[in-house]
């Protein structure tokens, strides 16, 4: 890679005029869910950890079921969906000691029944897929509900020994199946399809039977996801399909950015839109592969950078503050209630670097169908804030980074002139004379696009204010 590299950003006229991206020198970072590939942001998770983290995963699962059951009992709510799964909870119930106590009884009863099965999962299985985990969680769902019912009813609705033996056998059979068939996708699909979940509580039976476990798996994916935002560029300005898709059927433009090398990567100086502090942000070249690399859930829980979540996931029975620590336990935490602690959080620590690298690899993956786009990405990671509704972010660049503009085959004449006028005003403000304009033409000898420089003096015409309202 050369120290300076040109990268191109295809834009519509709506981007240029309605959002004033050119006039305000802005780059919009979109959540990965907003881009056009349904595989964007799709994380392939595996589960490989020690006994501590596995027990805490089952605790977390039980807690989510418990909280929905409590909502049902208190509010008599009839319909449930994924938004009712409080996956960021750690079972504190806003200090309600009685609910904490009941939940601890549920935990104790569950682990007294399934201690040997959980140890089998830890010792006999590794790199467990979400499909396999979903089977295990479905196997135990009914008895978790029965245990909750038993505890909440003050031990009046007892669980029969036959029920316990039946579920234990079911879970052991599932473990045996995956030991022997973990590489056979057809067998796994058939095994999963033939599984039946029996739910005894009528009010919430439909949700638990049909959707809860798969929704819970989706919530686990959110736990390993920072708020990930991207801005897309290419090193190819002559791609006919990209002009069609991203520049409104060739009516838009392509912005030419001149990058600088920073830490061996092409980079650009950017600032948050409301600030004026510029820092280098690096472009990452997209890797086109037949499939994405999996990430281990247990070692990529980014919320464990907060001490309260670290203790929840990486200490056995963390509430009593004396449990065994997982091998994944780390000291790299910040205090979410202390703004200075968050600002000064040491990004040069092993936990953060491993998490950031794993997340980056997920974001720069695309299927091979897209390889002709030759894409580069700017990436923003919001790893500090808790998971919330993900919205886009706007950053601004320095005008010196914009080297030129390419007009499309169908860019209207009036819009061309308005864009030229915007650039003329900016060049006058910053005393620039080196800005380049190009237009796309079709090279009829080879049937491809080519860019042709427009040779005119930008300053021949009178200085006027842009008129595109």
C-alpha cells in the first residue's frame, strides 16, 4: 500500500443536497443493519468455556424466564415478544430482596437436578453452535418453568421425580446426539425439527413454545455486539453496478478522498459533527469469503468491561461475592457511573484488543458475491454505552481530504452547476486551486466506464452562494 491512496464514495443527489453532505463535509455512519446485504452484522457464535461461565449462562437463561413469568403473574400480560426479554438484567430486580431470594431458590433447585449434565456439556462438548445450544435450552425450558412455579407457589406444586428423570434423559440424549453428529448439518436439522417442547403454564405457553428460545439466542448475539456503525467506500470509481445502486442510476456523484497512512492503514482525519477535534480513523479493506469466522460468546461479552457485568458472567454465584472465578475473569474494567473512568478507559489492554479485533473481523466480512465492489470501510465502535436503539452517526472531514468529484453519466446539468458552485465557495474559503472535476463516459471500444477530467477554470465565473433549497 502506498502512503497515500484514493478511495471513492458513491452518493446520490439526495445525499448531496437534502442532507448537505458536501456543503457540511459530512460522512454518515450507518448501523450495519441498514446496509443492503442481509448478512451484514450476522455473527456466527460458538460457545466454548469453563464450568463457571456455563453455569452463569444457564443462570442468565433462567433469570430471563423468571422475569417474564413474574411479569405474567403481576401484569397479566397476554402477549410476549423479544422486547420482554431483559437480557441486560443481572437479577437485581431494583433491590427487591424477596424476588432475589426466590430466584436464588430456583437456581439451587435447577443445579441440584442438572449438575452432571452441565458438567457433561463442559467436558464433552466444545465449540457449541447456536443450533446445539438452542436444543439444550429447549430441553430444559419446561422444567425451569415448573421449578419457578414450584418456588413461587411456596413449594405447594411439587415436581414429580418422573418429570425430572424425563427431562434429564432428554438432555443427555441431546448431548449424545451432538457428540456423534456435530458435523452432520442434515442430521442436526432433522433432530431439531423433530424436537417437541411441552409447556405447562397456559398464559405464556404459546410464546415459550414457539419463540422464546430463538429470541433468547438473538439476545445473546446482542450481548456480544457493540453499537457498530460503518461508512462504505471503494477503490474502484468505474463500477457500473455501483453507480446504478448507490448513485441513483448514474444521476449522482462519486466523491474522491485522498487518504493518509496511519498505523499502516489508509486513514482520514474526522471529527464528531458537534465537536472540532480531529483524529485519524482507518479504512479497513473488506474480506470476501464464503462464510464468516465464528466468535466465542464467552470471551466476547463486551459488557464485562464494566465490573458489575464482569462479576456476573465470570464469577460463580457472584451475588455472594465468594464464588470461583472463570479463567476468562479480567481486571480491565471501568466504572459506568464515573465519566472520567469511561473516558480514560485503557484501550491498550488484552481484553479490549481481542474483543475489538474479533468484532472488526465480523464487520469487514462480506460474501463473495459482492467482491467486485472492492469495498473499504470506516468503522465506529460504541463499546462503552449499554445496548440501546442503534442510530447512525454523522462525522465531518476536512475539506483538504476531498480531492475531487466525479459526475455520473446522468447527473443533471443544473445539479452539476450547483455542486461546482459549492466547491468553488469552499475553495475560495480555504485558498485551494487544486480541486479536480471528472465525468463518467462510456469507453465504446471496451464497453466500460472511464472517468474523464473536466478542464475548466473553477474561478472564471462570478462567486455566488449555492442555491439548492
